[in-house]
């Protein structure tokens, strides 16, 4: 792939990052196409999404998809009651 975009999302704690990572992680490989791929990595409270594409149009589409997925996961994680006490 000729083009790449890397997005880092910092959360207040590792548990928040883990929730988003697990929510969007199931999509890796399922929505990749011939022109785009994506990967996820989590290090503590930071989630990294890397989108690679063969051309800029595909990169833009891939970025829009993954940014939307993360946004929805964050919204759902905020709405989920915590059981920590």
C-alpha cells in the first residue's frame, strides 16, 4: 500500500481504551477491501488505528470508516454502565 494514516486515541484509563479496542477490533479483516487495510494496536490507555491504502480516494474512505467505527464505540462505551463499585 502506498498511502497510510495513523490515528492515536488517548483515553482516561486503560479500561476505556480496551472497551473501544474490543468493539472495533472485530471489524479488522472483515471490512478490508482490495484497496485498503486497517490494523489496531492498544498500549495502555492509547488506541492506535492504522489505515493503509493503494490510493488517496481509498485512504479517505478507509479513514472515514474507521473514524466512524471508533466514534460509535466511544459513544456506546460511554453509555455502558460500569461495574466497578
